[in-house]
C-alpha cells in the first residue's frame, strides 16, 4: 500500500472507533484486524482508553475465549451487559479484568468475509442491562460500514485488509475539557484587513458573521493602554522581520463597565522574509488560557494535594502541596507513571486501583506508607480522559487490622496488575486442561503462543532414551532445528543446554546464535526462544519459538514465557500418560469388535467405528453381522456409558445375540432373550439395540428395535426414508418386555444404514433433526462403492476435533447383483481415532 492508502485505511478505522463509542455512550472502543496467517487478530485502532488499560492485548489468538475473538470467528455479536454476565460467559476474561464494565463486540466484514472485529466498552453497574437494542444495532451498523469501506479499498488498491503483529496501533485519546483557546489570524498592515477564524472572534467577543474584517473593529476590543504598544510591536516586526512573542493584551469584555478585562497572549510573525508588500503581512495566534490559568491558581491555593493522571497512569499535573507530600519534584514526577516514579507506590494494588477506577468509571481509594511511618490516603476520581487524584496525610497510622484500601472497594480490586501476563497464563492453562493427547497439547501451545508473541515457527522436542526427538512442528521452515533431532542431552546446542540448565534461553539475532553456538543451524529464522520443559524436576523436553525477523524479548516476554513453560511441561507429562492408557483402552475395544464381516452372496456389508474424543474411557457401541441359514442377521447396539464395564457388557450382549440367533429364533425372540440376559448380568446399565434378519433370496427382512434410532433405507432410485418400526423398550428396563417385529421390503440395489446415536445427536438439538440430516446425506451422497459411501457419511464426524460419543455405522447393500463381502482391502470394518 502507498502512504496515502495506508492513511486512508487508518482514517476509516479511526472514524469507526470514534463513531461506535460516541454513538453508544461508551468510553473506549477498539478495532482489530486479522493477521496474515489468520491465527490471530491484531489491534489496529483504539479510541478512548489506551490499550494497556484493558489488558494490553495487541494480539488475540482467534481460538481464544475472548469476546472479540468469538465475534470474529462466529460472525455474531457478543454483548456482555455487566461484570456478572462477563464472569458467567467468559470467566477467564473476568478474572483478568475483575472490574465493573460491559462490552459489545461485533464482526467487521463484507460479502461473507470477515476482516476483523470492533468492540466498545462502558462502565456498568451490577444488574445493568447494557446497551439497548438500538445502540447494539448502531455498533453493528458502524462495523458493517467499516467492512464495506475496507472491501472497497481492497478492490481499488489490493490491500489484503490484514495487520502485521508488529503494527503500531492508531490511538485516539478521549476528548477532554479545553483549558486553552487558540484563535488564528492573518493581518495586512497596509490595508488594515484582518482575517480571523471563529475561535479568535469568540475570544474577542465578536460575532463571526458580523465582523467586517477590519483591524480597527478588533482594536475596539483592546484596552487603550495596550493598543498603542501592540501596534508599535506589529510595525517593528514588519520592518525588521521579527517575531512578536507572547505579547500580552488585555481584552475588554463586551457590556463591561470598563473594569471587565482579561489578559490573552499574542504570537505572530512576518509571513515571509524579503522586501516588498510581503513584509507587511503578519500571521499568528491569540492564546486565551484564562480557564486553565484560573483552574491552576485555584488548585494551587488548596491545602490538599491534587494531581491528574492520564488514562495510562502518567502524571500530567500535580500541585505544590501534592509534590511536597509525595516528597518529589515536578521534573521527577510529571510525564512518569505514578507507581513507577515513586518506588514506595510500586505495589500491584496501586495500579489495580487506578485500573479499577478507569474501567469501572467509579471512584477508588487506597492507603500507602512512605517510609518510615508517613501514611497517606489517596482517592481517585475518574473520567474517560483520565483521573483526578487527591492525596492527604493520615492523622495517625491505620490499625494493623485495617485493609490497605478503602473498605468500599471490592475485594477483586487487589488482583495483581500485570493483566497481560495473567491472561496468557490463564488462557494457556485453561486450554491445556481441555487437551488430553500430546497432539492436542502441542496444538494448543501453538495456537496460543505464536499469535500472542508474534512468532512464526514452533517446535516441541521430547526426551527419549537420553536424546531429543521432535514431537511437533508448525511453520514454513521445517529445517530450522534439524540439528536438534537425535541430539544427546550433553550436546552443545541451545535446545539441549536450556533443558539441562533448567533456564530459558532467548537469542535475538543470528549473530548472537553464531557467536555462542558456532555451527548451529539457523534455517530462515532470525530469533529464538528455547523454553525448558521440566515437570516434577524431570526433564520432559524443549519448546522452541522461532521468529522470521529479529525479535527483542522484553522483560515481560521473558517472564511470561518462563511461567508458561512449566504449564506446558505438566500438560505434556499428563498427555503422555493419557496416550499410553488410551492406546491400551482402544486396543481392548477394537478387540471386542468383529475383525471381519461374513461373506454372504447377494449381500455386501461394510462397517465403520469412530471412538469419542472427549475422554479416555471406552464406550459400549457395537455392531455385528451373523450368517444365518437364509441370509444374514444385522445388529447394532449401544450400552449406556463410557467405561470398562460398558465395554464388558457390550461383549456379553454381543455373545448373547449370536447365541440366540444360532438357534433360529425370530427377531423378537432374540431381542427378548438378550433383554433377559442383561437382567441376569445385572451390570446396572441400560442398552439400545436394532436387529434385522435379511433373507438373501427374497426381497424382505424383519426388524426389531429396543429403544434404538431407526434404520435408514435408500432405494435404487435414490429416495431415502427413515424406517417406521415398532419400538420396544430399552434393554434392561423390564425383564418381561416384548419387542414387536416389523417386516421391511428390500428392493434389489437398496442400501440399509444402521448407526448409533453418536452420529446423529448434537447438544441442544432434537435427535430427529440429526436423523433427518443423515437421511439427506445418504440420499444425496455420490459414491462408487459402499466403502466410499460410508466414508462420506462420516466425513464431518472425522473432521470434528470433539466427539462426545462413539459412533458405529453398518451399511448393507442388498440385491442379487451385489457382490459378497470378500475381505478385500478397504471393504471391512474400519476405525479412526
């Protein structure tokens, strides 16, 4: 993008942030744009409160449970009316920012494409309802216009509408009361023409519409004693090319009685040097600082110490009393962050009080001791543009039982203040608790660390038999750590030395790497962070972050990454144990399922089994196909729960079905016998089952169900229906239950689908909706074989990273022309992790 195009985008972002805030009565707003790799959203513009006040999150991983990230990835509005709703829906955010505020986050995009997200923040009292519908609609409208404008800019300039992690965000401060007024003018000394802007006319009490543009009209507003001196200075400046600097004028108040004067300052200069008429042109400004001067004078007269803080905590003003009480000079204090300038205020509680006041827009107070026993009471009074502070000495030291802050303040205000640090720890820790396998742990670490710190490469190495082995890598440069693969722990490499020393290693340039580790491979990476993964004093491995360009690791970065390394190590150790136990459990479950399906002329069967991903316990889903004298019996069932007991019960029920089928019982008798068997076993579990006997030489089958989802039948013409069967009760409900049999027509070329509820159930949705969705998929799936058809029906389930339940699927193609199940590769039962 050209400079002009970059400026145009900045103007669009700034205007949207300002309009969203001012149209809703909020005090802060921000716009985030997507990163180049789409893993994170990056702060592009902020209005009102500085980014550091609201956690300092300039990069937010897209997967984060943060309202802005949710709005970006879901395309929906996230409205949090108050702190209580924030705690309920986004507890990690509430812990990191435990203050009384509300927020509204909306996606920014156009034509179905999302470019980023926009949010506004306001002070919210407990129980408040947040933004009205009209104001929420206003925020969405602003975001929609911004998305359309960004899309138009991209169409015109090719701007990809994205933000680099190192982008410095545009910050627009909140408006504040004006203490100084400045009016601009141009004065032709020869003709006496005087041109002034509206502000200048207001300073002199003139009506801009009635002002005739003559210096004489303006002169009538000046004190007679000042007029001659001013004209003399103007003529001298024109003759000698000098400036008029801070010339004081007394301006007469309109309607005054001769005593109503106030003082302003005039600054002017000759328009340009040289001889001729240009030397007769003056341009300048009139400065009226009476409001600010009067306020300062009034504040200085007070015996209380008063000071002013910018939203980020920097001191913008302190009266003499405050300086004296704080025992500091103005040069030492002004422009500095209060708790950084005064070491005895370097307490996390102080910063948190200021943050609480700004975010909640409610007064806050605290006590502080200036050694040895000089106690001071501070009170903070916020507005959107900053804080006015008051400090007074305490008559006597507070009691030892008294809290260091006002009892009116909520306990959460004492939360440690390095909120960006806290958020990263909370965010990664929370995400790791949901990751159970080593692969999931590695993916969580990648999703959180890379966007949070702006890295492009990440690798995790683990120790096996005293050597390093790569467990995971993401990024474009796979060779950036080739030298570490297979390296013994005693090798002189940064990845091994960080682990053996137990201390992280930060390398900010290739020169630094070459100087300290000659011959170490660099690939296309320029900076590295080596984090030792140590759990319970046991070396687990090393996590390596790589940066394509030189990266400076701040003290905060180093502290956060060091803290996160411990969380990663613990999660990896837990996941390795899970992986080994998971492999044993899944092996047991697979052993309980049929390894081959029978070969029946005219009938072809295939099966698929997908274990759930929500836990380590094995489930009770099963399927089977049993040859009979006339054809085949098809069974699918599901024992309640996920445990070894459920798997054992499943195996016993499967054996019972085979036993009753072998003695040529009818389907109803088979199901009744299996139900009695479950009662005799008394496992305390229920089960569902669907059983069909299919004859190979006819077009008919007989089906019975025990509380199981109904089979689907796809006819040769593609029409697909849910079979309407007589439904018996679940197995294990009542010993004497009867199970009605339903005849089913099976035209040659038809496909019968039996499945367990894991394939059709979704949280919060009726199971009938899932069954109809599967029916539609079966009707429209295009497949050259039964195997391909099974894979297509499980496509979405395979891709899902979360399956709360196991899934079993048994497909049968019926017809004289259908080949038998011959055990060819790809034709039998399959499982997938």
